[in-house]
C-alpha cells in the first residue's frame, strides 16, 4: 500500500450510477457523492444512506470500511474503490448482513 500522497482517488467524486439503484434514488436527499481525504477518513451519501469511512490507500485503489445510517438504521460494511482506465471510479459496497452493490462515480 502507498501513502495518501500517492493516491489518485483523493478528493470529491459524484456518484453517477449503480447496479442496484436508479438515479432518482441515488439523488433522493442530495446529489450522491463520495469523498476520500488525506487523513485516513472519508464518507459517502446517496439515497437515504450516509456513512463515514476508514481508508487504506493504494495508488489507484482505496480499501475502506464504513459505518453510518440508512433511514435511521445502522449500516456497516467494507469495500474497495478503484480508478478505471477511463477515469471513472468503481466502488464496491458489501453491507454486513445485507446486499452488495456497485457504484460508479466521476470526479466532482
């Protein structure tokens, strides 16, 4: 793993689509987004879900665990986010005791 300074994913990304949810759901409360910060933390929000993340950095991939809420219910899980050749971000979410989803994002 590299340090955060070498990571190409740092910053804010706009979640644009998902394999599970349509665009109306993704932007239900606010524009869907994900953010990777230098300090080992980040977060995402889409639909009624909002979560904070703990990060481990690679150059074009970030591994994370997350905790947050979905309509008041606790959600937790893990996943990677990887920079694709076309500049898009592919995010895999594995919810504990729940579903797996793939999200796609573009730099905000």
